[in-house]
C-alpha cells in the first residue's frame, strides 16, 4: 500500500472475500465462500425495477430514500412488530447494509470511544470502528452453540463504551440470539446508556423453530437502537445494494448526517422496485417459501459436508454453515480453505478473518448455501472426491 495512505488505512489488508473469490476464479472452484446467491431473485422484483426505469424514476432520490420505500418499510414494521414507525424521520435507505453500519458507527463513535461486539463478527465492523478512531471490545462466542459468558459481557462495559454491535441471526455462525440473551444485553445497554446498532439482515431466514427478536422491540430499547436490514438478502438481489436503517429520529438524524456525504442516495429505480417487492411479498407467501427453500439448501449442503468428513455445527438462521475441520490435518483455517479451493475445487471462507485476534478462532470453515441446487450438488461431488485426502495425517504438511 502507498505510504501516503493514512495510518488507519494502512492497517487494512485485502478482504478475505476478495482473496477467496479470486482464488476460486483462478481454479474454477465452486464458490461457497462469498455470501451471495447464484440464483435469480423473484420475477416481481425484476419486473418492478424495469417498470420504474421505464417510468423514468432515474434521477437522484431524496438522500434518506424514496417515500414509497420508506413507507413500505414502515408498514412492514407495523405489521410484523406492532410498532408504528414514522417513515419521514425514522427510516433511512442506504447503499446496502454495510453502508448503514459504516454510517452508524461514524455517527455514534469518535476517538477514544469503545464499541462492544460479539466475535466472530462481520468483517466490516472493525475497519468501520478504526476509521472512527474507536476500539472494538470483542466478546467471544463459543462453539458449538455459540454461547457467551455473561460476566465477560458485563466486564466489557465501561465509561468509554458508546455502542454495542449485535448481529442476529449471526454471520458467520448462524446463531439466533435467545430472548434471555437479548434481555441481558438490553439490561446492560440501558444501565450504561449504550446505543445498539442491530445488524438484522438475515431476519427472514430462520429455521427449526427459532424466532428472530428485534432488539428495538424489547422494553426500553426503541430509543437506543438503530436496526439495520437489507432487501438484497431478503430478495436475493445483493447487487442492487438497497439497505436501510430504522430507529428513533435522533439516531436516524445522526446516521443521515454521515450518509449524505458517503453515498448521498441509492439507485432510485431499485428503491421503487423494493417498495413494490415488500408489498407483494407480504401477500403472496414469499417469506415462508424463502425460509423453506433455504432450509432445503442447508440440509443438502450439510449432508454433503458430513459425508466428506466435515461435521457441521447447528444453526438457527442465516445462509451459512460452519464445518469442523479439526480432523482434516491443517494447522489453521486459512491453509485449509486455500487447499480446498485449489485441490477440491470448492471455496470456503476461513472464520479467523472474523476475529479481532485470529489466533482465537477455532478450526472451522464457513460455507455459504445461498446457491442453486445444481451448485450444491457439484460441490457435494467434489467434496466426496477428496474425502480420503481430508483424513490423511500428512495433510498438515501440504503447502498452504
């Protein structure tokens, strides 16, 4: 990196997603690393985007989002959570959830402040905190159920704690935080006057009787919570980059103060299309089918990994599976994922990239099942072909 880059930026390396996707392309691997669908989103969303373009909704939208999308989001919240939301002052449309997270962190944190986050955590959290001059205090989640020590959490709060980042359903573990856990988090945030930035982009993708509980719906938490979401995850249109934040007017205003100078506004026709999509999905059973389809994909990939000698950990939501690689004979998860991509033709992501200290990461690999059935079947065939090699003790001597 050029030495003229700021000291903060010089700390950043290449994203693990970029590295693994490049390696997958170079070796013709099935990419189960980066978390995006390889199947088409719903026709009603695409048709709505075409209609918006042809109707000439092609100029800048208001910075905080088109009125149609903000109103659709408010209606969705009222219907799902029995919470009336003001679409003018309490909903902000962003260029994806990642921008909303970045803007929220810049708006709420400054030099010397601390933010509590559960690790492993999404890889944008730490750079966002660094650019704000803040420090992350990680609370480690422990496999296989990804529990945390309440005493560790309580000890993380101090005079400089300003924000807690909560991701549920959780990437990369698939954990859905329980009501008991959420209540304890909420209690500590109220006690220490801490704002929650709640990353809830997988809220529609939950399994096996798990229920997503928005932090903002717990007693006393609306006024101190910004909830981040992504239509790209819900409607399998990640390239449209239409995310949003819902929260009380003062927190929304703070986020907008940053957002206006980052992207100003997100693409107008895609916003109009997502407004239509939210309305359509609410009356067609789309969300139930979404969860069923993902459960089928989860089960298919889980069976393939198990058959290859890579047992999976339980998940309650999201579209990722963590597989135990401790018996595969590799010193760390990065070496395993590079080898699997080159030799097996299947790309995964090393979860150590999601830790403040990679040395704390257990020997696991993250696989994405937001893929066509044919993609998962091809990955299963390739994994089956290398099962005998995964069990060889000499694997650890292979070059990463």
